[in-house]
C-alpha cells in the first residue's frame, strides 16, 4: 500500500450532515461533508477539531467494513 495522500480542504463552505445513526442525542453525533476531493467526518461536539478525510474509494471501503461489523 502506498503512502497516504494528505489533502488540504477549506471546509468553511461545506454543508455538514448529521449521521442518521447518531440518533437524537446531540452528544453522540458524527457529521459528514462531501467535497470534490474527499469525504470529511467530524465529531459535532468538536467542530473545529480533527477530521477524518476519505477518498471516494476509502469512504466506500469504510462503510462496507462498518456494515459488516469489522
């Protein structure tokens, strides 16, 4: 596997979507945003904090793994 690619993304203009799996508890929310280059994931309690960045293929692999319970 090659080296990970770091992509700088200005997320200020992105539309963040709360995960439906987060339920109604505002303290257990994950939000995602789609950019032209990456899918971003953040903790809604720390919106300015670290974010996970996935390529399109990486996002699909992540969701597949989560759905399988891996």
